[in-house]
């Protein structure tokens, strides 16, 4: 059963990478983002800049939450550490 989960994960990552290497797809995504950004300006404020700052602040915790978080493969490491 774990083999199929790993296989599906590899398939998903491969698909994501293929999409990132497709210029046409990235150009469409960029156009969509530009349109959304142009429609979300609020009285001179830039919510996208605030979102970017929040993501940068939270990114320093990403590795820790990934490494110690529960998963079907690792089990619940946090609960083991607490008991």
C-alpha cells in the first residue's frame, strides 16, 4: 500500500515539474495573476505585498513543521515526543 502512495507522489511531482517547464502554461498563469492583481487594489493598499510578507515570515517554520508533522509514513512524531 505504501508503494502506491509513493508512486502517486512521484507522479504528482513529475506533473508539477512538467507544468512549470511549460512556457505557455506559465504565461497563462501570469496573465491570470496580473488580471486578479489589477482588480484587487484597495485604496492604494497592496494586499499582495502583505501576503508576500506573511509568507516570508511563515516560511522559516516550514521545514520544522514538515519534519515533525504527522504523516502516514513517519507516524505521529509529535505525539511520541510529548509522551
